[in-house]
C-alpha cells in the first residue's frame, strides 16, 4: 500500500541494531525501503535514501569493525552497527554508528575535499558519491565507546505532478 508522503505531523523513526555483516546490510536496505515506501516517500527519493543506507552500512561492515564479514559465521565477536532513520515532511536523516577503530579526524578532510576521487582506485569513492546524494554529511566519534557516527541529511524533493 502506497500512501502520500506525510506533509505534516511528527517525524517517523526507524531504528535497527544489526550485526556488522553484509547479509545484514541487505536486511537493513530492505527495511528502509519498506519503511520509506509505506511513508509515501517519492520513488526517486526512496532510491537515493536506500543507496545512502546501503553504502553507510557496507562501510560499517568493511571499515567499522565487521572486517568485511559476509555472514554471521564470518564475524569475529559480537560486532554491531546501528541505523537510525528519521523521516518528516521535508527531509530525511540517516545516522549509522559502528564499533570500529576509525578516526573521524582522518575522514573529515575527505568530506571537505571537492575533488573527484581517482576512478582507477579499487576503493575510495563511497563518501564522495554519498555526498553527491545528500545535502549534509558529518562524521564524528561515537562518544559511547569505540567507533564512528556518520549522519546524512537530505531535503525531500517534491514529487512532480502526474
């Protein structure tokens, strides 16, 4: 059932606590897509949101303590990642927390760098691509233990009339 995107009212929230494995990235992506579509988020906005969520969660698995684990059996220890999504009338906010050893002060300059990444590198384009899809992106220390917090905010574009 598709309902019109909520023009007013309180923000709707989705919170997920997931093991830091790629199988959970797929689950998180599907949960966000279902939640956003039920909320009536326009299709294009929904796809941008899901892409950002997938990239953030994948980064948490690969760089935030998950060690690139594909399945639970591959994970060393109980390493978790948390996703919070907030949708309201005019924007969405996604926050992902990991349990890795990343240093926010090393990543922050990458956000300030407007230069396109080297397309021949095997990695290193995710932050750049996410920045192109969102209005604001911040990276900071987790605060309640090891890990990082990445927060992305995007104004919801009004759907074009039929």
